[in-house]
């Protein structure tokens, strides 16, 4: 009787790959849930490479946000609506929608960002200028469209 060892080992390798993939997916999902809980509340703008002198960003239960900006000339603007978070990639993705994210065409009025909580407890958000999610954070923390917030 002939026994092919490769047939016995392959299903074991496949099972390991599936288990590892499931584990990584679970960690990413847990990370998204943790960061989504951790960002709740009001944040004060500390620094940015944009032409702002101040502002606040608030995340509320129910997947909504409000971003108040104060420009160098003293004018103010407020963006608010829904947000979607996805931790399935190397950087946690955050989509800030003007209004409801499920509205048809909302991708045309959304800010596509990546987000992280720094070791010092600050919230760092890097917004895209191209209409797609940025690939990674810039090395320069004062880069254009880079926002750093401290908890209120």
C-alpha cells in the first residue's frame, strides 16, 4: 500500500494558513473596535500643516463626527456628518462624510484619511488630497493635511 505524505501534510498547512488568516483578521477587527472606542469624545487641534490656527474634532456614538476649523484669518468652518472606519489594512482608514455616508455620491464629498493613536495619546489623522486613502503617514508631522489632536 502506497501512502503519499504530501497529501496528508497539505491539508494541515492549509488549515494553518486559514487559522493564521482568521487570527490576523480578528486582530484587525478588534483594533478597529478599540480605536473607534478610544477616539470617542472631543479632541483639540494641536498642530497641522494646513492654514488653521485652531479647531476641535468630536466623535459621537452612532458613527457621527463634527470638525470645527478656525483659519488664520479668523473665519470658522464646520464639517459634520457620518464616518466609517476600517482597520483591515496596514493603516486604519477613516472616511469622514459630509452628511450620511450611505447617501449615493457621498464619496465625492468625503475626506479619505488614515488615523492612529500615537504613543503619547494624541490622535493623528492624515487626510488625502487625491480622493483615495493615503498609503502611509508622512515622516514630517507638520506636513500639509496632517492633523494632530489632544484629548480635551
